[in-house]
């Protein structure tokens, strides 16, 4: 009888500890390729039917595109011939950047313009929409003519999001500013993002912040910065920008940040573009990580020059990889 009781007790304890062990299993991170063969994929968003919309930067010769990608990876060209040019300041192509899906409207930043497309009637296989037929706003002219304190004299409307007032807010990576779109063609400057003194002998005396991603957390915008040349490790900052335009530091000590998403209980999610070396950005050194205002938790540090990030739910994100020409699906559960 005693032997039987001991066996039962041992079995009960075994079940208990096994259950505890299962409950404490750390979440598992996975990356899967959704679509490949893309040319410089940039922005990414998802519509109500789970279609994935992705912008392709192009070469700066008015050849930017927007693709519709079905959840199974089948890819269709939705919009083509988006504006682009070679930026005189950086010498780099400035074509299609980030996008935003709002109901049936697709907002696209390309060149120095903001496009609006009604995509409610677009079906896979349709003839691509020529960008010349879309509504287009000249964001760049407003920015170039605005009397910024840092006298940027440059514009690169790069990323955008919807604010609590329903208006569109734009991160201009050239002007180092957050632009408030009050209505079609009417803009104001919400905030200027500060640069910092260059601690190295390489590059200019002041390093530009280069704002890239922005996310509204219910009270403030969180703004990621890439930083300009020489892309010093540990100098990128996530700033907090109030609706009144006050700028403060949310989290410092990061590197070449390109986008941000809501995240979950572990913190906000940010993307690091990569490590900058003697020959430029090093392949497969991009990261996806949680941040909480003070610490970081790296999910992966082998992404190939990631650019765009879209959260689908609390444990699923889409990522554009410029280096690989892919759209990735990341899960953490």
C-alpha cells in the first residue's frame, strides 16, 4: 500500500512539474519568406482582406511601384510609374518609400510627393494603375520652403501614419522633421528632430538624426532615427513627440533604426537596418527587437537590410528585406 502511494505521489509530482515546464516555455521566434524576387521593397501594409501591399523604391527614374501580394505569396503589380529622382544632397535614388492603407485608400510617399489611390476596385490581374492618374500632393515644396531652425534645405518624405485626429503625419528624413498633414495640400511642422555632435573624425561635425518610422502610442508619437553618415553604432534614438510638438528621448543607445510597430507585452518592436562598415551596410546584420524605454530584447540579428515593418497582431509582423528582395513573416509565440 505504501509503495503504491509513493508511486502515485511521484506520478503526481511528475505531471505537476511537466505542466509547469510547459507553461514556462519561452516563446519561439520564426521567420518565413512570403514573397521573393522583389526589387528594393520598402513600405508594407495590410488591408482588411489580408492582402499585403508593398512598395518598390525603383531607381529614381519615376519607376517606383506598389505590389499587391496575396497571403499565399502570389504577387501582382497594382501601381506603377511613381515619381522619383536622384537626391542632390545624398546622391541616392529617392523613389517610392512607405505606404499606408486606410480603408479603400492607399497613401504612398514617393519622390517628394504624397499619392492617394482608391484601390477598392483593384483586382489581382488587373492592368496596373498609372501613377499619373492618382491624386498627388507636393509635400516637398512645403518642406523646402519652411524656415527650419536647422536650415535643412532638403526633403525626403519617408514614412507616415495616422494620428488620433484622423490626420496624416509624415516623417521627413531629409528635413529631420515630423510633418502634420492637416488636409489635402495643407501642412504644418509638428516637430524638428535634433541631431548630435559627431564624436568621430569621419564625416560632418554634426550628424543628422534622419527620422524613419513613427507610431502613435495613444498619447505620443514614437519616432525612430537612422542617423546620418557615419552611421555610428549606439547613436540612434527613439524619440517621443507629443501632440504639442515637444520632443524627448524615449530610448537611446540603438543603431540605424528604420521602423517601429506597436509590439506587445514585451515592448515596442523596432527594426535595425544593419551595421555600417568600410564598404557600406554589411549584409545580414539587421535586427528585429523589442524595446521598452530602457532595455532591448533581440528577436533576430540576421536580417538583410530590413526597411519596412507592419504588425498584423500581437505576435505576427511582416518585414520587407531590401537586401534579399523579400517579404518576411515573423511570428513570436
